[in-house]
């Protein structure tokens, strides 16, 4: 992958220096290296100003509404971005798509996946179909674990708050086998790069691994945070371009075009939605209410002060449904 000028959507970047807390599998620690791991970033779109505009390298026009639906669980939106990423990556950087030892991961999570995990799963299918046509082994997709989930919306944080949040991260690579890591090209899939705090965190974390190279792959890049007047909370406006209310989210759920992610859980449980939550829960199907309760318990939102009241509402709705069987005569569940 060639290095281009800083104002385009692909760049070569340098490693950070401050280490987050990192847990790596035994036998996979990198030896003392004379040179840093070659690291690049690539994105479909370069965003500028309040209205995102595609930079011309992708035939799929950028849509703020599509991106917002993707962030709130739309599988069709994730599929569209994944196919565009796979196509552009194969055309512009076939040496990466066809790397002999390609290893994929997404933005770290605990139990409930990130939206980027859905994107990565769809992209894996696209890339591995192309790799099979070249006689190459499929690239595995392996989860990086975030040990301690936290409350709040990352997209609404300032640059300084993002740095603090990332410095407090504890990441674990226990799912990666040592033989997977050695001399692999790690492809990290995420949806957007705003200040770069998350990318720097993962760069520092993977410095401890014996990789041959790593690439950060995004749907979009915001302008450099050093640009005058840059406001990181533009990400929050983009995230909510189409999904602003629980009713907006309900449309995605009821269409069947839905996959759980951590943003959805926090959005539904957020104190700002207390007034609408009981009505929203009554509207939702059994499988959604069960999934929300399960996800809240497993990621620990049920024990966080910010979400405890909303979790109690979910628990009450769930208990009521179990006492009051559905119209078919039994309590219906569906995984999503």
C-alpha cells in the first residue's frame, strides 16, 4: 500500500508511546524490535465539515442516513459498506487483500459486539471469496476483548476525554493463537477515525505482538484534529443523522434488518430515554426485550448507575411478558 499525502484517505502513521494495559497470549510476545511495525490507514470516505462528502474513490455515494442506520444495527447498511470496502480494497490495494497471512479483527468489545464487528463479519465474507479465487486461505476474524465496558456515548466526548477513556482501557488478545500472529498482516476494521485516540490505543496494544504489518480500515476519516475549529462531537451528529429517537430505532428492529451492538444497548438504556422507554418496550417483540436484558446483564450495564433505572424497566417488562404469554401461547424468543 503506497503512502499518500495527508489530506487523502490513506496514510502511513507512526506508533504512539504510552502503553494501555494489555494482555497477550503466552508465546506471542514480540521480541525486542529494531524497527516499528509498518502501519497504515485506509478509508472509503474523507469527511469535511458538517456535511460528509465522499472523496471520489468509492462508487457508493456517502449517505449520512445509511451510516446512522449502520451504527444502530442495520445489517443492510453494514453489508453495503462492507461490499464497497472489499471492492475498493481489492482494486486499489490487492497486495493487502491477497496478503499470504491476513488476520482480521474489529474494534474491541466485551460481550455485546460493536457495529464495527458486524461490518467486519460482512467484509470477511467479501475478502475471503476473493482470496478463495486466488487459491489463498481464508482470513480469520478474531475478537480483541475489552475487559471493562464503560458508560456513556464515545461519540459525544471531547478529544481530551477520548484520550482519557482510551488510556483507561484494558485489552486482551487471549483469543489469538501465537501461530496466527507471527508475521501476520493485521487488518483492524472500524467505522470512523475522528481524533485517532482509539487507533493510537490499538497501535500501542499491538506493538506487543509479532506482526509483520497492520492496517486500520475505516468507512470514513474526519479531518485531522489539529485543523482549526475541529469538533470531535461531529461524530455524534453523524451517528444520529437518521436515528434520533427510540421510535427511529424501532423501525430498524421491526423491519428484521437488525443486529445487536453496544451502541443500541446504551442508547435504549440511556436516562434521556426514560420517559419513552416503557412505551417503546411494549412495542418491541419478545426476542428484542430478552436480548436487551441479556446484553445489559452480560456487559454490566445493569450494574452501572447511569443505566440501572432503565435496566429495572426492562426487567419489569420481561417479567410481565413471562407472566402473560404471547398470543401464540408461549413466550417467543429469537436470536439477533
